[in-house]
C-alpha cells in the first residue's frame, strides 16, 4: 500500500481545498447563507454549485460517462476530507449523503435505461435522492432481515405497503431507492425498487425532529399504502435487495468517514488558532502541558482515522469488499470526530460552546456518527465474527 497521492488526485485535492477556502468558508461565515435547519440555504447552494461545476469539481465520485471525475475511493478520501473542512462543503460538489451513495449504487448496478432515467438527473444536480430502508421497531434497522414493508406483485405491478423512518433527505428528494420484502426467504426475500416522489400511494408522515443540524430534506417517516411500481423499476433482480444494500452501504459508510475527518480537522484548526492567542496567568494556553496533551492526542487519533480510512479506500479500489476495514474505520472515525470536537470546545471554553464558531454545530452533528449506517456495536460484532472465523489470519498483509 502506497498512501502517496498521484499528481492527478493531488491536483483535485488542492483545487477542492482552494475552492473551500475562497468560496465556501465565506458563505459559512455569513449567517444569511443559513436555512432554518442549520444548513446552507438553497439559493446560496445553487450559486456555489454553479461555481463548482465551472471549476471541474463536480461529481468526483462518478465515472466520466456520468459526468464525474472518476477519482476512485482513494481520490475521494483525499478530496472529501478537504470538502468537509466546511460544514457546507460536500453538498456544493454533489458529494453529500445520501446522493453520493445513491449515485454510486446506480452507476454500478442499474440498467442503462435506469441510469438514464434515475441516475443522470441526480448527477446533473437537477434532483435529490433518498434511500428508504430503515423501519420503526419491530422492523429493520441494522438487521435488514427484519424488514416488514412488503411489495406484492399484482397484475404486472409491485404494490408496496409499510412504513419507513429516519429516511435522510426524503423531504426534498424526487428519486427514491426503496428496499421492501418480497418473500419470507431470509437471504433472498428483499428487493430494491426505484420510484418518483409524484407517484401516488405513499406520503411523508412527518419530518422527525433531531438533536443535530439536518441535511436538506431532514430525516422523515414515510407511509406506503399501495404505491405501485413497474417491473422496469426493479433495481437488480427480485430477491437481490440485500446485495444491493451491501453494495451501497459499504462505500457509503466509508465516505462518511472521509467527511468526518474533515470536520475533525476543522475542529482542531479552530482550537489551535485559539490556544496560540489566548493567554492565562502570563502564558498562552498552547504553552500549557495539559493543553499540549489534549492537542497531541487529538492529532494522533485523527491520523489513525485517516490511515484506517485510506487503507479501506485502497482495498475498495483493488476490487476488495474491505468489510472489516470499513467497519474498523467507521467505528474509529466516528469516535475520533466526537473526541476532536469535544476537545476543541473544551480548549475554546465558552467561545467554543457558543455559536461564535461552528464547533457547537459540529458537536451536535457528531453524535449521530456512532449511529448512522450501523451502530458502532454492530460493526464490532461483525469484526468479532470475522476474527472468530479467520483466527490469526484476521491480521495479515496483502501480497
């Protein structure tokens, strides 16, 4: 494994970093750019998206035939980290969840007709998307085999009934990927479907209030009461829904890690600038040994998270599923983010707790990291299972 970046990827990384510095951070600092859900307003977002397209920094994650830059997962890791130096960054480049995960899934498994109909409008920034899988108890969460939403085939159409919740972005999404049960087979009982927001037979029951700032469209509860889906809008084949879910969620979990590392680094950037200037009892805070321990610990753990993330990205680019590596990165980086911003707030004192910086925004956002796309405990269970199955070979070097 060679973690040095190719000249091409370094060029993209540097250009993303410059774009964030020149265009996105000033927007973030301007409170008139914010919407009522602590996100960038749609008008300001579109202005920045036009600039990102013109700069050739659009859809870094997609193959060129879909209007992307085809950077691969290693390139994404370097660039996504730079994007999320700002809390507004990823959505400007059309690389925010859930759209980036949806686009990558459709680019891999959708038919050409489906890609034209469902993928290209997202890739062009004309519509947003959502991935509808999670259900209220006793339905599916981390265990998709518990899925209760059902799709039954009648008269050549699939009829969907059930309930989903915490569906990110559903409030503004037009294109949806839906996972539903089509048989009682545990391995082949789930199928994925594509549907448009204007199709009848479903509704948004509510936008669920949450602790942290929200993505555009919030996190919604959906009710399906007879949604009709045509056979041509089945994604992959009947019974391959679990496969589609894993194809999407593995890389999507890792893109979360890439973005979280950007926020962790931004937190420490704010903290280090403050402790170098703030004086107490005749010395700057940076001169205090206790402060140095906090900074050193945070710096070390961020670098550990970067290495875990880059190793998983490299393995994905080699064609490996990188299941254990993604789980390790997901657990570690979610904790790194929370610890980094908590440390930054502690070092900045009341200023860090206030809204004079974005630290409180990052802190509220960070708490979800240990829950989304599989709780940390679930990933540790997966790692334990892999360890029990592989034994000493769990730790190995690629040859």
